[in-house]
C-alpha cells in the first residue's frame, strides 16, 4: 500500500466520520475535502475544483432551478389540489395510491420537494378527516426515493453516478434505460409498505400539526362596505374553499361566533379571524377585505396607486420576525407594535404558539389587536425592501424568512413552466440532447419568458448540495489518481475469489447500501462507483449492472433517518422513532437488496 493510498484512506475516513456524526455542515466538509486534496497533492488544484464545473453539478443545479420555477409559478400547487381528492379513499388504498403518485412525481422533480408538499397535504387531511398521518408519511418518503431511482434525472445520485462512470470510460445511460428495474423495485416497495404500514404509529397528528402551523399566522380581516360579498354566504368568498385558510371566528358588533358555518351571511364591517399561511393570505381579495386594528383609519392597509406597477410591487416583501427574550416587543399589543414600527413595516399577522393547541378556538382573542406578544411568537410584517435591513438590526429578534409580496399565479407562466419541464424530459428521453443540454435549455426558456428571476433563485437554491458535489467529485478523482479504487477492488476480489458473480454483485450492493445509511448518498456514490467499475473489469464482466447496483443501493438508505433527506424530514416531524426506520426500513432494504441483486444479475 503506497503513501498516496494511505492519505486517501485518512481523508476518506475523516470524511465518513464527519458525515456520520454531522459534526460540521456538509458544505464545510466538502470545502475541507478540496483543501485536503490540494495540500496532500493527491489532485492538482485544477482537479480539486473541477467539481464546480462538472456536468453532474451543473445539471443538478439546473434541475433545482426548474423545480423552483415549477413551485413559484403554480405547477406544484396544481398537482397538490389534485392529490387532495384522494381523501375519499380508505386507508388500505390510500397508502399505495399516495405512494404511486409520490413516486411518479419524484421521477422528474426533486424528491425532497415532493415530500415537503405531501407533509403539508397530509397534515391538513389528517386533521380534517381524522386519519393517522404517520401511516402515510413513511410510505410516501420511501416511494419518493424509489420513484426517483426510475429515471436518469430522478435523483442527483443517478446523475452523479452516470457522470463519474462516463469519466472512467463507461458507456453513458440513456434516460429510461434502467426504468424497468426501477419500476419492479418500486412495485416491491409499494406492496411491502402497504402491509407494513399497519405497524407504523397509529396517531401523531399533534406533532405533525405543529410542523404545519409553523408557517401559519392569524390574521383579522374586515368586510369592506363596498364588498360584493355583503349579503352572501361566507362560502361564496374565494378563500373559503382554500384548504390553507381556516376561518376561526366571526365578530359582529362585538358578538363572537366561534364556529361560523359556510352559510353564515356576511355583513359590512364583519371581522373574520383566520389562520393562514403567507401564500394563501396573499391570495385573499383586497377588493372585499381589509386588515383592521384598534384604530380603523390608522391600521387599515392603504394601497398606493403607484403600487400597480410591477416595479413598485417588487419593492415590498413579507417578513417573518421571531421574538426572542429581551425584545422590546414583548408584552406589547399588536397595535402598539404597529406604532413602534411606523414608517418601517406594517404588522399583518401573528403566530402565538401557545394558542395552537387543542383548545385553540376558545383561547383565541377576539381580534389580533388584543394579542400581546411573548418570547417565541412570530410576527408577519409587510416591509419595503430598503427597510428590511433595519429589521435585521433589531435587538433580540430574528428575521426568519422573507416572502415575495405578489403570490398571484400567472396562468401563462404556469403553462410555460410545465412546458419547460416536459421539454426537458422529452429532449433527454429521446436522446435529441444530453440531460445537461436539456436542463440548460429548460432554464433558458424560463428566463426568456420571465418565469424565473435569477436574483430570487440565488436565495432559494440549496447551495449545500452544490458544494457537496463539488467537494466529493475530486475525491473520486483522487481515488483514481492514487489507484485506491484498484487496491480496494483487488482486496474485494481476493476476498470473494471463487464466489458466484451474483454474490459479488450482492456484496457491492450491500456495502453501498450500508454506507449510504450513515453518510450522504451522493458521497457514497462517488466513492463506490470507481470501485464497482474496477471490480467489473477484474471479473471481465459488463460494468453496467455493477454501476446500477451502486446507483440503486446509494438511494435505498431506508434503515436510518439520516440516510436520505426525505427520511430526515419526516423523522423531524416527531411522528417516528429510530426503531421504525431500523425495523421497517431495514426489512425493506433487505428485500430490495435480494430483489435488486437478482434483477441486475440478468445483465451479467
């Protein structure tokens, strides 16, 4: 074993330890890998930074931008509304139906984005129709991972493995080349999880509800005297049918109706206390409703005619402000805060976590003006872009996030965004363009048609993933330069001498799956792909089944909550314990290990 190989093992060991313990953020780990490779002279400086210009990195960045465009222009919302219709199904059919939909969408859109959407949908449906959310969340997460493994653009791991393999001289995969195998593994996963879901926790809707309300605020709306809704049922208001908006109270002449029904008639100056997320709130018609406070004329949102122009509208943002202990806002009423922030920002809504409990309707104030802030509460403010800096400077407060003011969906942009996605899939699937060229073309279409704004994209892209890829790709180059991949492959071949080729393939599948359970699936793929190709060459066998074994196994990290982003996401809702992943996810992993190995063995 040469000194270079020893250095690679040291860097590799420290990297795996840092990933497994999460001692540092993944982007920082990736950057340190680049520095370590340069200082140890395992790569040239140019090779060490080549990950930033890698086709895999750029392709994944383009797919992220496409996904953001789909979300911002309402394509994801369109899918969401269709999914909610499945609430009529019994649980026995709901699990496979939701899994199939999650897998289908994840084949072309970021799995993480899909699962985030499903968490919100399930939180709403479980509360409204009283079914157990945990029975669905884990199956949906697993289905998203399985679905993403069915196409070349389904996950960043697939793109990365394909890119590394091409650099090492292997033949590239076409868009749907391995879809048949992916679909068979998906079918196995759906059947298993449909039966296994009965052993998942029966109910944890409280924890899930906390996740859901984390992005919701209370607002008070007043029916304008000139509103067309006066004299009509409250259900006639467009927002009433929006599942992201809940009407909590109706106040009329200081008389409170705690349960206004859909047939309640609206009158001028009626006040509605609603619970809504920011996006849904922005969609409420300002022609019919206005915000109110203690002094009607003082707090009423005044609309400047100049704001009709797009340039002026873009000068405003919604800002979520978290109140910390010691803040000057503590024990201040909503109206008092309005005065404190005069000419800086307009308070619109409040999130008081103490009121988001089972008795929420009873504990709510009549209207927001009666609410006094405490540490841990959040305010939603409407502020000019040039005043947001002031909000960051406030003592004992934190600006949690910013939202664009104009959330109205443009049907033209929604259609263009959907066409862009279909164009990318069509061009890549037919081989007219490479997947990199296809994604670049799709983003170009969104830019030309003004469906995305790069200044906003910069804030929304997950740059941690980009840095991770940029750091791990040169590690793969270092393994090749130092012949570490050849050394590891030789040891494995010697260990497995005399074994059937299927056993060798299964061992590679198992090693990759185990590693991805404790570190990034992308990092695992970069490390193991060169080894897989070398093993195939040593056995004088075609490399594709071995490359696919790495591709599938790196994704199939079901037995730990940290193996894949979506698993971490649902684990964070508090609906599951580690044992649920270890037992149910572990059994699924073993089944897929056997089935996947037998399937890929047909290619030998």
